[in-house]
């Protein structure tokens, strides 16, 4: 598998702004010594509360389908039925979504470390999601979260960054016989990740509003679970 050449598309969109009212939370040890402090954004507070109330997983396997278009690419890898990944911090193919490689399964124990001051947070669910849905060079776009019925929805709007799309069938894969390739595209994206009330990813969508024809960027992976 190899990366394709970098593509560019930059429509003009309004960017979400950071909230100046987000509180700074100090963390102390048992001796009342300050260990660290962190910014408690609304998305962090609300999503952490939501994952504490997830139901037990009641299914054992899932199937995946991808449809949509990434400019000139509109064919995607096909997948066999897979087992639901274990509830741990493994950042491997078993626990990666098909487009962005974000967590397929989230839970209270794998969402954030018990010690929020820990330097080792890279494999935790919240960090993996936030890393994909924000950009170092785009301070104006923030990770957002909402409850939609029983679903947990993480999203961002107008994110300006380069994104690698996985599970794409390209001209290269047709020539080499590889199963899939990746396409890297720079633009301003809207991204939505939807998890059910058991913490299982059901929908992953990445798109650039207003694009059409051979410039259209709108791709969705859907995950269907069964016992």
C-alpha cells in the first residue's frame, strides 16, 4: 500500500470558534499539591459523562460498507464480517474504523486515563478522536460533541488540514492487485462520528460541503452489528 499524491480543495467556510469560557481545572494529589491543570471543554465534559452511562455490549460481530466519492475515487474495499474488538487500548486494525482509523469501540475505561494528568494518553479513545477531528494548524476548529437520542456524536465543521482516507480502491490497486490504497486530501472538512449507546461506531462521515461533480468529497462508512 502506498500514499497517493496530495490533492487540494479549499472552499470558503466559516470555522467554529473556541470558547473563552472553558474552565481551567486544577488537579491535586492527597497532599494538596498541584499536579497539573487542564481545560475542561464542553465536549470533554459532556462526552465523559456520556461514556460513563454506556450500556453493556450485546452483539458479537459487525459488517462494514463504504459509499461515496473522494473526487475521482468512488470505489472502496469490501469487508468480511468481523468480531467486535475487545475493550482495551489496542490501536490496531481490529479497533480502527475504515476511513479515518478512529476507534471502533469506546468505553469509560478506554476513553481517558484515570489519571488525567498522565502524559501517556495517545491510545485513549478521546485523544484518538480529538487528534483526527482537530488540527495543529487550525486553532479555530474545535472538537464538538452532542447526544442524539441514545447516540453519542462527535463532530467538527470546517476543519482545515490534510486527511488520509483509507480503504480506497485506486488506479494503483487495479494495476498491482492490492486490496486497498490511501488517498490524502487537503481541504476544509466536516466530520461526523456516531456511536450507539453501547459505545460502538455505527457511522463515520467525512465531507466538504458544496462540492459536486469530479470535485465532490463525501464518503461514509456504515457499521451494522449482530449477535
